[in-house]
C-alpha cells in the first residue's frame, strides 16, 4: 500500500470524556435549534414594555430584557443564528482553504509564495478591525457576517494544510507513488490529503468556536447582527448597559450560552486530536 489514512475512528472520539461532554453539549444545541418553538412558547422578538427588565420567574425563566422580550426564548432561538453563521462561515472556508493549502504546500515557486504573502496580509489585521471594515462595506446581516468570517478563516485552514503537506511530501510513500506512475493530482489528493486531514478536523471545531465568539464580538460592538434578531453577543451588549443597575440576568445567561457553545466544540476538537495520535491498537505513534 502506498499511503495510509490517519483519520481518527469516530467511535474512539465519542468514548473519550471530552468527546462525551462536548457531544452532549452539542446535542443540546441541536435540540434547541430544531425544537425551539416547542421548548418555549414566547416569541424571541415580541416586545412588551410592561414587563421590561423583569427578573427570572416561573413565567420568564431567565427574566426579560429592557424591551420586555423573554431572555430564555431569545437564547434558544439565538442558537439557530449563531450556529448557522458559524457553519456557513467555516464550511466554505474549509473547502477553499484545504485545496489551496495542499497546492501551495506541494508546489514551490512564486505563486505559492504570493499566496502566503496574501494570507500574511489578511491575518496581519486585527480581527475586529478587519471584520468591521468588511461589514461596513457589505452591510450588516447574518449572511454578510458569515461571509466576513469565511474570508478570515480561509488562510487559517490553508496554513494548517500547507504545514502538513510540507512534512508529508518528502516521505518514502510519496516516492513510491511517483514510481508507480501517479500524477501530481493523485499524489496530492489521494495520498497526501487523507494523511493531512486530522489537523484540519481539529481546526474545524476550533474555527466554529472562534466563529461563535467573533459573531458575538461583532454584534457586541454594533458591527454584526442587528436588533431585534436574537443573537447571543447582541443580547450581552444590550444587557451590559444594565449591569450597573443590578440587572444581571440579561447579560449572564446569553454569556453563559456562548461559553457552553464554544466549550462544546473545543472539547470535541480535543477528543479528535487525542484519538488521532493513537494507533488502532492504542499505542502512541
């Protein structure tokens, strides 16, 4: 066999403690996404000034915000928005960044060097500054925020794959593939790419967590999702002004949702990484 695939076995991922906890938190988010209308009967955008800033009660489990909107309902529905933005941002950047990373890692010359300098240019900007600049040009909205994050993540995936390809292209199995008559395309995408995918899978979980944080951050500073759309960062920004008045629930609960969501993907990434560094017999490579 010319090359071997090192993708981790998913059964081993789910059996690890970090995988179990991360998977459980992810399942809760998926349930919130799919069954939001059955979890809460309140509308996430229905304002009622009569009950504004009401503390947590049985009628409003997480209280209400300054507009009288139910905080619990907005957190549940915001799961759809934040995860949608994260997935829509990460998936295109993954499919663009991986082939780019393979190509610029496999070939040498001015074009790969130019691509790396372009990535350096993109990543040299502070994330929020670049995000605000792009959002100001494209306009605020869910899809525009996702597009901005996708642009930011393409260099990240490309760099990860490039580093793996640089370490793999000199291995003996690549020489064996050449001797067997394999083309450059076959070598890159049939032999090198499967062996380089594990870091990319780990990076996916990290990128989704980063996308959730960046979405919340952009919304917090007013450059992301706009009211009355339920979004965790926007909810934190709305409640932050009330913190000095002792109104803690408007900020605390959506902030906790951000923490748990990011934690779930971080734990899943750790489980994939830990499983990947073991051979099928459980021994370290």
